[in-house]
C-alpha cells in the first residue's frame, strides 16, 4: 500500500505547479491552464492508483471493495450521539465516507428532472498525515437526468492541498469547482458541471436532520457490519439547470445522506438497492436491501412529516423487482414493488429514465423515480453490483 501511495503522490507532484504551505487557503488557486493540467494529472494518477489497489479480484470483498476488513480503522459502535455541526465534517479515522445529495426537480412547464451531487472520501491507510502526507483521497460524482437523457461527470482529488475537502461550519464541501456550501448545512448552494451539463441550486431545509437505524447506527448485515448514518430529507430546492446549452429554472425537493464507516458490507455482499421516497403526504421513507450469498438484508426508516423516525427491522420490508431493462450491457431492475405492511405502504417505484447508468470508476445505476400505489410521490433509486 505504501508503494502505491508513494507512486501516486510522486506522480501528482510532478504535474502540480505549486504546493501550498501549511495554513494557506483551503482552496488552491492556480491559473486556468494549470487547473486543467492538475485535474487531468490527478485523474490519471488516481485512476492508476485505484486500479493498483483493485488489482486483485474484489468479488469476495463486496461492491467496490466495501467488504474489505477494517484493520486499523475506527469501527462504528452503537449509542454514539451525533454532534452537530462537527459531524457534518470529515471523519478521517474511518475508511469511507460520503456527502450524497439527490434532488427531484420540475421545470416551469412541469417536466421532471433529477440531479445527483456526491463527494466521497476514502482513506488508503489507517493513519493521519498533514499536507502531502495525508492518506485521504476524494472522488466526486455529478449527474443530470431527464426522461430522455442522463449525463454524468466524475472528478478525483487528493487530500492536503486544498483541491477537495469539507469544513463543518460554515459548511463547505468541494472538489475542484464543484461545491456545496452555505452558512450551515441546512441552507446551502449546490453547484456542479460536466462537459454538457451544469446546475446551480439553492437548498433550504424545512425539517430536522434524521438519524437512520438505531439513533444513527445503521446495521448492514447479519454479521453486524454497520455505519453511522443520518439524512436531511426535507430540503426545498430552487435554481437553474443547464443541458446542452439550454438553461431552465427548476424547483423541487432534495435529500442528503451522510454516512461513514470502515467496513460497510460483509465479504459476501455484492451490492444494494437503495430507495429514498418522498411521499405526497409529507412522509419520507429510506429503505434498502443488501444482496449477498446468504440472501438479502433489509433495513429502512419511516420518517413522519415532522421528522420523527421509526426504524424498520429487516422483516418489515419487502422488495420485488417487476421489470428489467438492458442498461450498459447488463440487466438491471428499473421498476420495483416496495411494501411496508405495518405502515400500509404498497407502491410501485418506476424509473424516470431506465438508462440512468453512472459509468464511473465504480459503476452503478442512480436516477429519479415515480411512485404510485397506496401512496404517490417521487424519489431516487440507487442500485449497485449488477454485472
């Protein structure tokens, strides 16, 4: 691992025009041509590094290696209360972490749109380091989805030089010029761009942060793998999106997931199906199944309109794929039946665009969905591990 990290660091240093001294501005300033060269160099170096790290088969380590053992890293434990705003920031003692936003939007003419903004942090080693000695790396994903189009982009960055990071208060999360920032995490601007799309949105929370699982301790398998997990499912959204040079004003709702762990999956778990459902009566539902050799492990949270959560045990949820589609050369379920009998929920969840494939380094399906049945609404669906 040290050899891989040193090769990555040395390769990036060779391309980097300057190294900021300790205590300089968090965001690195450089001429546009230099920034472009840095981005290309970082992407190449990080892709090479991750390829080296994943050179051995990972089918026995879960999707994207998330079933790897967590030796040396901190492990989530039950009954740890969240401390805000500090927990909005990074937790470098844990191996993996993300700041994950999805939004269901409408244009002025009522056409459906969806966006994704995600910042991932990953620790290559269970140690801390300052500046160029930091073992943390960052990855960003952004997407814009319509019924006919799905566009996405991916960025890579290393830690310690201001190219990417998170500050809890005032809140700022960024990678290159993608940014989620505001006075607090309850009121943020959200911006990202790709080759042929961009968005500039304002998110304002109308409800509280919600702990997932048992007071924020979210179990992921029969073996007890777990994460710390909370959400902000009550954002209202305004702003603009741009696709192929055409800019539209949009409004809607957004959902933030904050999660960190060191071994998110058990070794036999190969992927998951995750649902965030915004029901028209104001209820929010988070539900997922993790697929593995021993069957699926289910979990979820029923969130009342006032933000009160009720954790759902594995037996309380049922997921049934209803329709498959060929997506990026594989069969993926794009219409589901989701049942929570205790709450009277029996709905069909249908993809707005079945071709919402994220062809990123770790590829997956992510897109907006429509909800019909006992309840109506809209939401987002993420599916991993379909090969």
